[in-house]
C-alpha cells in the first residue's frame, strides 16, 4: 500500500472507527468498505482532509448481489490530483443511499446512471431521472435478475 | 487579421493543385491489405475438395455475436464434418475470432465486403456458400488462401508450417470433438419484461430466443431457491431440432446474390479496377 | 393595350433609346432578348451549382460530382429532375398560401434583377438588327432598381421561414431579416462611391465611364470591399450563412421545403449570387468592356462572363476556407466595421468629386 | 396563423405567454455528433437552460459483457468510442491483465503504445474536423479525414479492420504487425508533421475562428475538477494531469514528451491543447519507433490464459485439448476487483471489473470520459448564444457511442 494511502486509511479509522467495515488491497488498489450511514460524511471527509485531498471523483457505480439482504454495493472511485493516489469506497444498501452531488458535481450524472441501471435511490439528488434508458422503461437492466434475452414469436 | 485570412485562402488555393485522394469507388476499388477482415469464408481441402470443417463448434462457442450454428455429423467416408453449418452475416461483427480459434484452419476472413442484399435471409450462408466465398477470393488473388490460424489472409512473416506441410496424420478430421453441438436459435422480436417473467415462471416454452449460457448457474448462485425459475424448455431441445427450427424459419442465402457491386460493373467482367495505394500521394503535386 | 401601356412605362424611364417607330416590333424584340438572357442566366445558374461543387471538391482533394455524364456535367439536370419528381409536402402547422408563394417571391425578383445588367454596349443596336439587344431595359435608375429588387427578395426568405411552422426555420428567417436589412445599407453605401464617380445611376454609363478612365476597383477599392462583403452577406453565403447555418439551424429558413419549392429557394439564392457577381463585374471590373483596347476583338458578353465567373470563384474560394460568424459578431461587423468604412468612402469620394481633384487616373 | 414561437400543447411546450422558446437540438441534428439530444430554452438567441439528453445509442454494453467471456468482450469495446477503438481495446485488455496479473511482452507493449498514440491522433483529427466544421469551415474536415485514412490504413494493415479493430488480446496482441509497419508509421509521422502546420495555418490563427472560440465555454480549473473532467478538457483549464505522465503505464515514463496546458479554459484553449497534443503524439510515435524491439513475442507465455500457438496446437494432442478447453470454458479470473484507466483521447478511459472467479466478469463498469465531460455542457452554455452550444458540444469532444454505451 502506498504510504499516502496508509495515512488515509489510518485517518479514516480514527475518524469513523466502527463505521469502517474493512480496508482491503488487491492489485495495488485500496478499497474501504463503510456503513451506508456515513456514506456522505466519509466522502466529504476524504475530499476536505488535506492528507486525503481526493478532489476529483472518477466514477460512481454499483453492483448487484441479489442474494444478500442489502443487495447493492455502491462503489465510488476517487482520485487526488495533488497526492496522486486513488481510492475506492464501497457501501452496501438495499435501496437508498445519500447522494454525493453536494460533494462533487460529477456525481450528478453518475448517480442518475446508477439509478437508471440499478434502481438505487439517491437521497438529496437534485434531478433523479432516468438518463440512458427511456423514461417509461420497466425494470432496471443491470440487476442480475433482469433477463438478457427474451423473445416472443 | 487580414494576413491570417489571406494565409488561409492561399493554403486552400494551393490545395487546388494537389492530387485527389479519393477513388471513384464502384468503378475502381482500393487494394486491401492482406489481413483485411471481410466475410468469413470456408477453406476447401485441397485433397478432397470439400470443406475442411469437422464440426467441432469452437467457432460457434467463441463467436461474440452468436452468428454461427454448427451441428456435427459424419460424411459418407466416415470423417467428421458439419452436418449443418450456418453463418449469419447479418449478425457477424467481423472480429475474426472464429478464424483464430479454428483448430482445423477451416475458416478464413475473405476480402468480400460488399454484402448488401434486398432480403435479410440472403445473408445467412451455409457451408457451400462459404466455400464459394473463399473460392472467389482464391480466384482474385490467384493463390491458395490456406494460411495457418490467422483471421485473414496474411503477409506476416510466419514461422508456422502451412497446413499441407504438416504431418498428414494430423491434417484433417482426426480430432474428434466431444463438444455437444453449439448454436443459437433464431431470433425474433423482444417481448415485454413482464410477459417474459410470466412466461418463464409458468414454465411455458419460449419458442425462440436464447438465455445466457450461465442462466441456471447465475440463478443457483445468486437467487434464493423460491425465486428461481426453471430453465425454459427450448434450451433442452436437441441442437438438431434447433437448427431445423432455424432452417424452417429462414431460407439459406445464395452467395451469388450477395453481389451488390455487380450493378456497377460496367464491363460485365465482374472485375473492378483495383488501385494500388500509394505512399503519401496526396502531398505530391498533380 | 397591355403592350402599349407597358411601352409607356418603359418609355418614360428610358432616355437613351429613341422612341421606337414600331412599338409592336420593339416589344417583340424585348421579348426575344428577355427569353435569351433569362435562359442563359438559368443555365449559368444551374451550372454554377456544379461549378461550386467542383471547386469545393478540388480544394478538398476529391472529385465532386462524377457519375452523371462526363465529369458530372449532367448533375444539375439530374438534380432538377429529382426535385421535380419529389412530392410537395406542406407541414401541418404551415400557413399554406404563404408557404406556397414564399419561394416564388424569393425567386422571381432575383431573376428580374438581370434586366438592367448590360452585356454589351447598351447604346448600340445589338445583334441581328436589334432583335437581340445588349440589355433588356436600359433604365436610368438601374442601380436603384437592383437594390429595390434585392430588398423584395428578403420577403421571400422571411415568409418561407415564418410560415413553415418550424422553430429552426423561424430562427433562420429572423436572423436573415436582421442580416439582410443591415447589410443592404452597407451594400447601398458601398455602391455610392462608384455612382458619384460615374455621375449616373445607369449601369451602362458606369461601364462606359470605366472604359474612359479605369476599372473602379482601384479608386473605389474600399467601396468594392464593402460591396463584395455585403453582397456575400446579402446572399447568405459563407462566412455569413447564419440563416441556414447547417450546424446550428439544420437548414434554416428552407428547412421544411421539399421538391421544386426547395429548388426555387435554392436557385433564388444562386441567382442572387449571380446578380451580385454581375453587378460587381459591371460596377467595379469594367463590365462588358475589354481591359485593353487590343483585346476588344473578344465580344463584350465574354468579358462580362469572365469577370463574373472570377468573382463567383472568389465566392466559392471564401466558402471553402472561412468559418462562420456568430450572430452578434455578424451584426457588429456590419455596423462597426463595414458601415463606417462605407460612409467614409462615400464622403471622401464626394469631397474629391466636389473639389474636382484628380490624381491622374482619378476620373 | 399559429404562433410558432409559442406553440401550445404537448409536454415539451410551455405555457402560452412564456417568452422562451424550447428548442430540441437533436437527436437528428447535424452537429450533435451522433444522437445526442440537447433541449435548450431560448430567449431570443440566448440559451437560458440547457439539458443534454443522452441515451439514444444505449446498447447495454455492460450487461452484454456480464454474459461473455473476457476475450469475447473485446469486440464490444470497439464500439464504445468508435473514433478510438484501439484505446478502448487497450484499456479493457490492460484492466483484465491487471486483474489476472499477466505480464505482456515488451514488443507487444511498444506496438500497443505506438498504435495507441496513432489512435489518439486519429481521434483528435476527427475532433478537429468536426469542431471546425461546426463552426463553419468545411475544408479542414476533409483534410483531417485524408490524414486519418493513412492511420486507418496502418490499422487495416495490422488488424484487418479499419474501425472495429479488436486487435488486442488478453496478454498481448492478436498477431504481430506485418512487415513494412515501421516504414509506414514513420512515413506518416513525417507527413503528419507537415499537415499539422497546414491546419494551424488555415484555422488556428483565423480571426473568425478565434472570435468564435475565445471566451466561449469557459471552465475554470476548480469547476473542471469539480465536474470530474479529464483529458484535454481538464488540461485546457490549466490543470496539469495526464495519466501518461503522472501515472505512467506501458513505457510512457521512458519517453520524452510535454503536456500542453491551457490558461483560461475556453474553447480556444482546449483547441490549442488538442492541436499540441497531436504534435506531441507524433513525437512519441517517433521515439517509440526507435525503441521498438525488432523481434520478440507479442503474446504472453501464460498457458492458462493465452491460446497455444497454432503450430503447437496442431501438432500436439494435449495442446489441442488445452485450446479447446480455453475456447469453450474461457479462463477464470481471480476473485477481486480492479480498475484501470488510461489516458484516452477524450480523457480517462477506465474499466472497472468485479470478478467472482468465473470466466465472465461479474460486473464491468466503463468509465467513459465523454459521459462525464458532457455533464459540463450546461455549465458552458447557459447564458450564451445558440451558436455557442454547437461550439461547446464540439469542444468537449464527445462520442455518443461512449456516452451511451
């Protein structure tokens, strides 16, 4: 793990303590799993803290695990231009999660897309509409139980 | 300000006297690089004159767009071949993966790219039509297009042995495929999500269409038992039947109808002027 | 009766031609001349589309139209046949009557402007004993007539855009009306210098005055620039093609037109270009007069055509090179750049004329 | 006559008496570069609200990818940013390589680097042509297309396709480049150097072009970071961030090149940045050609992932069995997740893969730079004129295949 990221991990542990569910590293990428209750705070902290300084949000997305109680993993990728490190934050949720739009404007469309594809509702999002699919589309295509093909005669 | 505009005008004026870079396409055609990936053709075995395919179905397995249907069988001599081989050019993305994986070097990407037809069913080719495609390629280039495992006819420096230079024992039809026939069913029109769910929950067969190959696997892994749905019946059908269904629904095309260029063929010889691509021609003066 | 009435009107405005002894024959002669000139203009205009495409293709290192006839020479005919064969579609929200007449209003005045362009010495008799005259109507106020007709053409554009019931078309026609009205002013002012120098509104007089001194493009260079630029803007051509800016308004005011109505809008635009080019050739490049006396064996119409074609080439050349202005920049350019130049040009020319100052070549 | 400025009725129209006009630019519009719809509210010619509506080209690439083997996804990535398919191939392939932990041979990496830079030039050329054409100059587009043809010839020579390349494979390349590759690329770099001067002459200093782009679509550095812009759009605002320099992948750390930066963040700055990037890419290609090893494998030697070469599989039964096994069952990736982003022509092009240990990705997220950059369009256009909307769409260099995925 990069030294700067070790500092970040340490600071997160100090600040949020038990709300941090685990910090893992795979292929030199650090992932922190947090409780969904601090989803917004952790991002604000990561942006504002001078040691973290994640001033840019690269991506925000989700993954579907239909067997779990909280079936969605919401994932955000952060980048610090000054420290040159990247970070990934994850939280599980069943349906709702706070929106990150007040933290980064990028989050607007990325959250709209995630809502469109998974049906995750971002609370506090200014304009949560479908973006890629048609407005009257049924179902959420990237959920695992959505059929990939289905044809009638 | 005026200087810059004048510079721009001068530059366009200079281009009036440069050589044209475009071609009169239907009348003349550029020469493709040897690796050009056009429609997939089948290579003719030089000894028997038949296709070299043994019907192993690897091409259908690797095809990202599900455009190949292969049903294995045996020919009158007892060698393995493809009983049914259907290639749907309308779905093909010309990625060349089928050719890359073919263990018998039976497929090749030809330079055939003028594939417009008036009827989509004409875009579904069988083995015979694919053979004719590669024959046409051979006629044009004047050489055999037997090349080892490359998505297209290649000019790459190859350390590979040509197929006919290999040990005759392993040349053709010696590898028996244990793979069940692979293939997809014909496709129709998508139905609504709700109807789809209803149909498969009730266990009603969907006559057409395919599910992801790992459908059951995904369900077993990720869905609680009560919400799993049975595999729709059509997947259990034998591939033979699947191909028959497909053939019943679609006529197999005749490659000779896939000749959009013949309408522009002025001398009636079926040949167009091929223009060799020059090197940086456009920079020269006329 | 009608022909006599027409004769009266024409007679009242014609000073140079003596009253014809045979009004009917005079009328027939006018008709023959008109017929020939209009046809020549139409053919030139049709081939102008071909020439433009070819010139653009050359600059872009491609062929342009090649498939119809040798080097695509039949392309204009093919285009016309195609347009004639298409269905005439009126949008649901369009004002049907005005929608129908708008292209005609754009087309006819443009064509009528050719009546005052001399293609030979208009004081002479013409060919075949006057059966083909060098000018259709040798009006004393020819330039006024030109300006008036080009103003009428704007109505066609405005109407076609506004009656289409389409937002893009409406935006296009709004842009167009503002643009054309503004540039008409600079266009008129730009011309003024030549008129002051020649002392006449008659186009033929201007040509003869140039023959006696020199082409007005030299003494009236700024006037020429102002007139040429305003002319390009007046005909909605690149870099002033805002009303039909393809990348913004799709096609602008003629968005909803199809079939021959589109053809008329399109041709009206090209005829307007022709008018500008012909007036530039006449007023600044010496018209039908040969540039030097030893070249006079080449007839006047050919000289006019060469000068005309040269200016059209400049049109195309600018089109292939320059990007488009923005709406506010366009208006700013007109009022802040062209208008002062034109005014100054008029004032200076007038002062020189009044004081009778000549600088050797100054007429 | 019906008032066309304020048509009443329909969801898309306003109340009667509203002075604003709601104009739908697209999805069929000449300058939205594909099927982007932009709904703008106009007051006169001034834009008061701008709402981009993507999605008309949505093909569900991410969903499709969940049901395909890792190798089969490569053709899908061609169709994302169809103006730079090689970079898509490369980014995806490198993401999978990172996931499975495979080393790519040196020669393959250099070829990838050269082709990636060529593709960047090709993509920027199309951007240049269309951007300038949107502003009204038609000729530079065709000149740009002419030079791009040369690049596409090089790609056809290598991969057999001009647009949908699918040239990379997990662990290397589809095949080695054919003979004559070096000469052809070298020839191109020299020609292109001259052509670039022409472009600069006819467009860069043109007063009309400058007046159309200077001060239009200004994005400050803070806004650019806040909106997550990457690539030339970010550098045009003066933020020095280039993954090739700051998180070097492949062999970019061995090469000497500069990162052009803008100062004001307007369209003209972004224009200059991209033009200079082409020049720098040209430099990179020249250096890389000199460093390209003349011989060597182009596929990694990893029997679990890379298919056996034909001469082996056709002469040894066990290799043939391996060949069959790998084609039919794919190769399993280790359980885990990884993200890889490279500096694409449009910005950071990233692929995020979650693997559950099966040969298919459990989840594949494409971080499309065009999608993120397009978000800044309302910021750039609101309060400006409608002609500036077109300039702004051009200047952020979007490709709808990538926006909609």
